C-alpha cells in the first residue's frame, strides 16, 4: 500500500466520502490523532526508503533506479549525498548522471567536511578524480598535492608562497604528497625549498611517511583499493629514496 496515494490522506478520505454521497464519519479525537500519526509515520518511512534506495543505486551504478527519483539528487543520507557515494565507489556513469541532473559538485559531507572528489581520492579512484576535476570541482593546495596535480599546486604557491609551510593535522603539502605517492610533486616541492625535515603533529617527517607507505600503502590511506595500494607502495618507495638522497646531500 502506497502511503502517498491521495485516498490515504485525511483530506482524501473526506473527499472520497463526499464524492460517493456518503456522510464522512467524524472519528473520536483520539482515533483521529492516531490515524494522523499513522499517515505521517508511513510517509516518513516511505520517503526514507526511497532515499536509501537512491543512494544504493548511486553506489552500485544502477542508472535505472536513479532515473526513478531525480528529485533526490542532492538529498543527504547519513551525512553524504549520492554523488559522494558514486565518487568513492568509482561509478563513473552514475556520477555523470547525477551531475547532469543537478548534483552539487563541491558539497561537503557532514562528518569529514570533504567533497565528492576528495572521497574519490580516499579510495584511490583516480579516474573519478579526473572526471570531477574536469567538471570543475574545486580543490585545496593539499588536495592538489594529494591528487598529483602539479599545475594546480604551482598556481597555489605562486599566489601564496606560504602554501609551502602551511600545515594540517597530518603535516605539510610535502607530507601529503608522500602519503599519496606523488613523486613529481615531491621533486618540485624540494626544488622550491620545502622543509624535508619538518615533523607532523604525529611526529613524522616526510621520509617517515614515505617509508610507511612503501611498506604498506594502507598505513596512511586505509581504504584505498588493492590496485591503488600497490601503486602507492611502488611510488612511495621512489619518494623515500629521493628524500634519503636529499637528506644525505644536506
């Protein structure tokens, strides 16, 4: 039974009674209140199920199900939008569909304050990162370093040289490039005078992080795919060797 059918509202019941020529039954106030609560609760449950199904469709790339409720494109479930789920799952066609139907590209989730493109990177969905950037996703200097977008990082540093020394909880942009296995970013940052001995708030130097990631690509990027994990281990080994040479040179 669909609780959204007109006949299942108070107004619908009264209207149906009037059309049939019957006198509407006026219930006891307590009965009426219970009926009203039933209708409201039923509608809320139905709506929640629709939202959950829409987000499942985004996560699994089910375009047929997405097409059933395009009005839910920016509705959140557990703090995130359908685009966040499509992004982290690498569902390219679902992401395109969501964007074509008005998904907000740079919306932040409620728990981590991250955009869909950042969610995609957390899982190592490189093709999705490129897709969302091509669609105009905004990024920070730290994300430029994480994503390996050297031209974007260079533009940030040109506009504000303090970008090189700015820190987040996990460290500087150099630390970030080491986490995400971006050797070209690391090389460029070294030429710009980035501090290779700087310790993060956890006490790690960039070399420490590169060595951690070379040994286990999920040490500082815990949810990356198996393929991305292998890439991180390979590229972070290169970064660690580069940083050792730099340390010995000084």
